């Protein structure tokens, strides 16, 4: 092909990608950055300034909700890791052939179902008129109905449940490549079950642990439906503040500032996680 | 390590029970003859699927316009999203695997980026940008551009912003495995570029194209975070469910959930089948 023709082909091939990334990713984010830096100085009059960010730091509800979201998300990530690890280890190292495939498939199934359906299930189990409360009353363990919904425990439960798959898959992938001989050697050298786990298995699973934790944290921080529905008024999740500013109060500059802060929290965590373990984004996401 | 303790086995069993408990509860209570989606069990009924509302005062899913409209809206979004994701994803995969140009690694990096942006942030940024665009263009053209305002077209764009990444990755992975000597052979035998593409390359890619389309369909149907920010008066299914769940719904929501589970399970198995043919 002649050079101009080749350039034209390349241009045509690149056009959709540029339209996609330009119109749907880059420019919209430039827009909320600009929006977040515009302060309202009079009704319908806006000027450049950091007022929206200042408002975040001076209004306790805002920064507390932010800190709470980050804190609970870290807790959820750790809990998910601890709960998922024995399962991933079982799938990767113990289960063989058919059983292995079935166990992995059973893990995947609930996550093809909408988040709303899963949350509905937990609401039906936990609420005052729900399954647990009914069973407790029917068996005489309690005198009256008990409300398990609308508290932090319910929110954490729902978020951990939602994160499990994204932890199990990368963990199982990482553990899959562990040589049985290395584990045997650990035992032969007199290591206990615990020592082998701590000195051989966990270090080997590190790429999976990092990948899973990053993804679970990201999904948890950005979640909306689970904390709002399971936490009710006590949910207090930062995404809810963004929604409130944008849709309910129509204060877009404030909402944009909150959005930038959430984006910052999420990407800082991803970056830190990758930095600490010297991995790159592409391979990490591909593991999931 | 290969001999699991009893405690470990019990834990694995309990874990899977935990995993399926909420889904089973949702499914079972779709058939409960009660006005509320909660125990006790009042007997078996199909009212919440096909009932006209005579028995419980509220109609079943397949008769209730709220649910039928939201399912239709979900299709109005999911089908364009899936088609566009496959077409644009194929071009992108071509760029990643075949083209050589400066800045390719940066572009490849950019294509992955949408996956690490929270869905809510994608939603508000697209909402804000397209509102500004609409304001500017409307002043200039002196016409109404409603498709740039919150509504189903904007939901399509919002979902595409990250579903395109997934579609691109699925198709690029398949293209990487393609043996280019097959194309060379076809060229040597005198085939034109278009013919090689139509008879050799695209047939090879087709499992990935179908797979990417199905995944796009699933993700579009389930997306909540981005959709919530961009939705207008016509609510797709997850948004309608959210509204009903906040108000305290009838067991019709269980019925719609069960239908969704079955449809999703079917589509997911279809995807598993197509991705196995390697």
C-alpha cells in the first residue's frame, strides 16, 4: 500500500477509539474538573475557585461520610480476602477435575445475577418481617420481631457478599501455579501447616491478593445500591452524596467536586496497591 | 495440603450455602400467595407472574405495565449497546493487535482506564459534559437536542463508555491467537482484502464477537450505577427495581427477579459455550 493510503486506513481505524475515549472519557472528566472548580458567587453566577472543595472539608457530614466510606471499604476488602482465601485454596489445590470446575462455576453463578436481585435477597432475609426474624420468633428464641436491616453490619455483609467472586477468581488463578513439590518441600523441611501457609502459599498468592483487593476496594467504594438499600438512612455512603448533589439538589459544581474526590480515592488506592507490589494495571485487571 | 481437614470442608459447604441463600429466598417467595414478599408461607401461586390483580390488588409481572415497560426499556438500551460494542470493539482490537503507530501503548492504557473509574463518576461526568454540549449546540442550531439530555440514548452512551473496554479485550484476545499465515495464503491465492476479511478473519473471530455481544448484553442489563445518573423518565429494569425496593414492593419483584435470574443464567451459559470453542 502507498503511504497516504496507509495513513488513511490507520486514521479510520483509530477514529472510533478516539471518539469513544475523547467524548465519553476524557472530555467528560475535564468537564467535571472545571465544574468542580467553579464557585457560586451570586445566583446563576459562577467564578473560578476552590469553594466546593473547601465546603467538603468544613462540613462534617461530607468528610465524615467520605472517611466512613473509605474505612468500611478497607474493612470489607480485608473481610472478603479472609473469607475467600480458604475457598480459593480449596478450589485451586484440593478439588480435582469435575469438582473443581463445578465449584468455580457455582461461585460465578450468583454474580451473573443483578446486584439488585442479590440485595433484594438480603433484604428479605434481614428485615424485621424477614426470614431470620420469622424463624427466631417461630422457634421461640425471641419474644418479638427483630430488625437486622438498616445497620452497618447489614451494609458490610452485603458488600462482602458482592465482592467475594472478584476475590476468589484472582486468588484461585494465582494459587493454581503453585508447584505441589514446593509445598511438599516445605513440609519435608519440618514446616507446620501454618508455617507452610505463611511462608510459601501466601507469598506465592501475592499477585492474586493484590489484584483481588484492588478490584474489591474499587467496587465497594463506588457501590451505591447495596449501602443505600441495606443501610437505609444509616447507609451514609459517599456515592449517595454525589447523587444527592447532582440529582436531588441540582448543585452540580458541589457534586462534581465530590466526584473528583471519589475518583481520587479510588485511583490513589489502585496506584498505591500496584506500586507497593510492583505490578501493572493491565496484567492485574486481566487476572480478574 | 491435599488432605483437607473436616473444618475446612465444612467451611466450604457453609460458604456455598451463604452464596446461594439470598437467591433461593428471592426465587421461593416469587410463588408465595401473600401480599408481601416475606414469610410465612401462604401457599403456592402464579399470581405474581400472570395474575391480573384481582386476588391481591396488585398485578403480576407479565400484566403490569410498570414492569413490562422497564423490561422493554432495558432492551432498548442493551441491544444498541451490544451491537455498537461488538462493532467498535472489533475495530479497537484491530488497532491493538495489528496497527503500528507511535503512542500505541498510551492508547492501549487509555482503553483499560474506564474499568478503574467508579460507575457513578462516569455517569455524572457524561451527564455534565453532554448537558454543556446540548446547551451550546441548541444555542447555535436553534433546535432542541433531547437525545443529549438524560434519557435512554444517554444511558446507551454511558454504558458504552466502559462496556467497550470489555468488548475490546475479549475480541483482542481472540485476534492475538490468529495465525496470520492463513491470511497470507488467501492473499497468495488472489483473494481481495475484503474477501479475506469476510471468509477468513471474521469467521475465526466470530466466537469472540458473539461472546463479546452476550457479555455486553448482560452488563448493560445489569448496570445500575452509571445508568442511575443518566436516566430520564423511562426507567430500565434495575432502576425500576430500585424504586420498588425503596417503597416496599409486592412479591411481583421476586417474580421479575426470578425471570431475570433465569434469563441471565441462560445468557451466561451461552457465553460459556461460545468461549469454549477455541
